């Protein structure tokens, strides 16, 4: 069966390609795919995802599956923070001489006194980093950055911010939209609305 392996950052550079196609036996698992890569991922603590769902090395693969190998995320700043967000700071991180468009987005607290955010920070950092890297590749962006705040976020303050740059506005708008939509759908972050004595967790969906 055929499986596509997506590569990012140092893995992409090692392979000289963003994707690798593997021919594996029926019933093969993620660790079989790693072995078939002939040491490409050696020495890196990876997170794996199959069809954009987290998976461990024993997960069984099916024909046509997409296996993403996600190396440690870096970028000079965390993706999840307890500090107030700065859109200006994100914009500075995505400026690029080849960029003719910069698009930004902020999600702010509305209608309630404050929002309380809780996150599985280590997993959220990896997931948001992968989402940003994926959008850069998919939309041909020159750069992208995103941050999500945890803890208390008062009325009218931003809880999530995204900035992207691209040669043209269509790619920039598309990349920014994908990043915020996928962060809301996939990052392990939970939200509680607090208004006076009333507090409730906002119902979410299975990522």
C-alpha cells in the first residue's frame, strides 16, 4: 500500500523534499514507516499525526494515509503564553522583503467579564507550530506566526492572534483564515466564560 509522509523543518531539509511516498505492506504501522525512511528521523523527538490526528508508533496505517512527522517547534517565541498578546510583535516576525501583503487577525473577549483559558501547553505548542508550518507550505506564505493566551483574558483583550505575510493578498488571507480555523478546531485549549457569579465551560468538539 502507498502512504504519503509529510516532512517539516529539519526533516524536510534532510530529505530535500516536503513529502515522501512509501510503499508498505498491508497492516503496516507508523513505526514501520519510520524504519522505511532509513534513519531520516534519527535523533529527533518527533510527534506523529495520521490524517491530522495525533498517533503513536503502533498506530496502523491504511492505503492513502498521510503521515506527518513533526519535529520540535522553534521560532524564537512560544505559541502559548500567559502574557498579553502583541499584534505588533507578531507583525514584526512576519515582515519579509518578498511580501506584498500582511494579514492579521485577533480574537477578543466579548460580552462577558472575562474568559479563562486552560491548555495542555506542551501539546498545544506542537500543534499550533505544525498548523503554522502547514499553512506556510499550502498557501505559499513568506512567513506566519500565531500566539494563544492562557489564563484570564479580560473583556476586549485578545486571546489569540495570527499574522501572515505573502507575495499577494489572496494567499495571505487564505493562510490567516486556515491558521485561526485550525487552531480553534485542533489545539488542546479550553475556554470558560465568566460574567459576575456565572461561569461556564464553552462546549467544544472532538479535535
